[in-house]
């Protein structure tokens, strides 16, 4: 993990600022709000003209509390109580995915509206297929999935995808359902760059390298 990850500087700009700017550049989002318990993140978000209308309670700020659904539910409830405001659609953008594009946010929202699905999520094709995975029992190696697939060519495998965490778009009513991920969930496939999720110092270095290349191009 990376300490104070969301406000670490990449090319002189805090990590969270990249996501704030992408959200503000989108054509479909009408409000951009940050939910955080950290005063430092609140200050940074406000300096990039982002709304921080409330402070996240500490009980929702631990690593074992998922943003979906609990943090989002809290934000929606507070906005309703304080402003009598309830959005039709909520889009969650994790700040650890700084290479998404504004038009990809719009693509997710438009697909949600067009299809009437419960949720649209960003996907990326997995490079390391589970059928090629191995496990260790002591120092003994065995296939994770016992099948003849370990002898097959990669192009013969069925395509599988992971949810990147970059974009979740959903109707407000969806997030209050008990099993919201089991409804009509659609996906949009993005490339590896848009799907990068910063978790380590190496990830940070790689993103900085990519952004430097982009700025020089």
C-alpha cells in the first residue's frame, strides 16, 4: 500500500485531482462530490473546485468498509437530509484510477440510461487467465483449476474480465438494494491504461511514466 495515496503528487498534481478533473470534464455529471474523513483530502479537493459538503464518519473510513454500498448510501442520505437533494444517477470514480478518460464516464452513464440496466461497470480483459493459474501446497505445485486447459493455447481460452473499479454508474435506487450486484449489471470494456488501479509504489511510478510520455506526445 501507499501512504496518503490519494494526495500523493504525480507530475506536481495530487492523485485525486486527476479524477476530479475527469469528472468535471464529463458531459453527463452535474455535481462532483468527494466523500472523505481526512481534512487534508478535503482541502485538496476544494482547491480543485470540488464539492465536499460533509465529512465521512470515522466508522465508514476504515479499510474493511466497502465504498459500495455503505459510503455511497451515507452520501445520498446526507444530501437528502441537508439539501433535500437526491440524484437520479450516481457515478463512483475511484481516485486510484487516474488514467480513465472523461468520455468513458459519459459512455458508462449513457449506457445505463440507454439500457435501463441497474448498473454499468468498467471492465478490462484479464491477462493472467485462471485456467493457467497454479497453487502451492507447501512447496508442491498443482493447477488451480484441474482441467486439460493448462495444455491449451491462450487464444483458445474463453475471454474473462475483471471489474477495474475505475467507473461504477448506477441508479440511486439500485444502491439501496440488498444484493445490488446481482441485478442487471452491464459492462464497458476499457484498455489497460484506463484500467490501472494504483496500489503500490511501482504502480505510482508507472503512471507517472505514462503521464510524462503523454505530455511529451
